[in-house]
C-alpha cells in the first residue's frame, strides 16, 4: 500500500493544483481533498470530502480514511473567491486558527498519521524599522505581528509546535513561504499589485521577496514525500526565490504608477479600500510595504534539498504578464520616474 495523503484547502486554486500534482507521485496510493465548499476546479483522481476543519468532525475523516500524511494548506490571508462581505476577516481567522486547532487535535488522536506539512508564511517575522537585513528561521522578530493574517500564522505555528511535542513520532514540516505570486495568485499582495495605481509610503522603497506558485507546489510535494538521501523534510524552512525587488522596481515592471503618501494617509486609504472590498490593504501589509522583508533560504537548499526554479524577479515577471498591461508602458514609466528622481531625489527608506 502506498501513502494516503489528506490535503486541506483544496477549493482554492493552489490547493487544487497541489492535489493534482501529488497524485503523480509513485509512492502515493490515495489523495483525499478536504474543504468546507466544493471546488470549482477538477481534482483529478482524488477523493473530495466536504468537511469544515473548524468542526470536530474532521477527526472522523482521519479515523475512517487511515491517512498517514496530512498537508495543511487551509491557512490564508483572504476569503475564498477574493474579498467578501462584512465578517469575512473573522471567518478567515476562524479557519486559520480554530481550524488548525481542530485538525491538530484530530491528528493527535490518529495513530496512523506519521507526517504533517503546514503551509505557513514569512509574515510571522513581521515588518519593523529595526529588522535585520535577512531573517533566518531562528531570528526572533523585533515586533510580533499584532493582527491580521500575520498574527494568525504566528498562532498556527505555536499550535503546531505544541503538537510536535505531544506527538514526537510524527515528522512535522513547516514551510514559511514568501509572498506567493503567479497567474492564480490569491493573496492581499496580489490584489494590491492589481490596482491601477499603487499607494506607497512616502520616502520608503522596501525590499520584497516572492516565490512562484509552481515552486510553492513543488516545495510542498517534497516536504510531504520521502526524504532524499542527505536531506531532511522535517523542521521549519523559509521558502523564497533568489534575490529581492524594490517596490519601485515592481511598479515599473507592472507599468503601474505609484502614489506616494504620508503614512497616516496610506493608513486611511487602506481602511477605505478595505471597507469598499477592493483589496485587503491591512495594517500588516502597510508595514511590509514600508519596511519590507527578506528571508534567508540556506536551510531550504541544504537541509530540505529544495531549489526553486524561479527567482524573485522571474516570479514577478510571470505575475506581471498574467495581469496584463498597466496604465503606462513599463519603459515609459521607468523614464518618467528616473527624470523625477533626478529633479526631486527621494529620501531612501531605512535599509533592512
């Protein structure tokens, strides 16, 4: 008998793509996709079970299917299908935190579960003016996230560490992804980059890091599979493409002009955009677009044995092509920004 893999969050595009990909692994015998709503996309030969991980019934699913590998992907920053109505953020938080608690409780009671993979985020490091230039997996954040998806991710990882202590026989792998981008990207940052004009914080040009959705799927597949010789797919790993881009570079490559605003004005604009349901321009995202965030990926390569196919720049280039042309051709926007910079040099933001 091959492995029996349970994947949560399969109604989202990334979860669906992962399910279709892992079915091709020769050591996988059965894949079970779980979500509170039925996916609109195909799951190939996988079995779909409609179940809400926030409810204790998820324990029955694990008990009846003899799952040995759980891939928890139902940790997200936006409601399914984009921005929802009032209360959507509360529902997302419940799924992220309460859902994870219920799922881990079910895994703890299932003796046949031997591997757990969790899709986390580099947002657990936060974004602060005195952050180090590069975060490693053991770098403590200068300021813990105070709300939003970043706080959810911190709480989720805390529960996962507790589970690992209670079930030392289970190989636990936590993947802290940088911002995932691609044609099917579903995140607050993807929504932000889709705006015709990008609000920015005056005087700051943060460094950003991305991971291609194809690489995200491959990293999850590798973490859930049998370790290759000389590698270890348990522990906590930063997952990101090589290099970093400045926000101003992203703007040019998208062909979307920026609108530099004082920080209080950006905060007000974010509240307005969020209330209108245009994008989740949350305080945590404003902090990242002020101070940036870059992570080190040495452990990803040397310990996990994963080498991304796409760099940060290549990931963003594919994302930009998927979003179509901006208001201005990138080359025209670049020349305009360069001329303005020569006349009115902008103050550089603090270096990470």
